[in-house]
C-alpha cells in the first residue's frame, strides 16, 4: 500500500512540474512578443562608454586618486571605476587581436 501512495505522489509531483514548466515558457513567450528580453544587460551603458577614455586618461596620468576621479565623473563605485578601466583595456586587446588575425 505504501508503494502505491508513493507512486501516486510521484506522479502528482511530475504533473505539477510539467505545469510549472508550461506556464514559465508561456510567460517567456508572451514577454518576448511584447518586446521584453530577459537576462542581464550586456556590456557597459552608453554613458560609461563615452567617458571611458577620459577616465582612463585621468587614471594613467596619476594626477589624482581614484576617489577624486570618481568624484569628478560623478559615480560612486570603485567596482564601476575598475570595470571602466578594464573595459578600455579589453577593447584595445580585442582590436589588437583583430589586427593580428586579419593583417597576418
């Protein structure tokens, strides 16, 4: 008798999981139809892309501290600051690798 009840509960759990998957997929399909795209945004915002060369130049000139550069460009996160610096370096490395690939 216990085996029968166990199998019934397993079947109910499997059915509930399938219903959950169907509802999730329907919701994602509906959101895509409305133009919504889920997930984390890629890359940096346009604001940071525009000021990235200026921030990098300020950082490399070593005229001020990281905090003073952050105040000058009006953002408060050191993580964002170093992402901008590394983004610029990553862009340069990417362009150099493309030059190597296409020019050699």
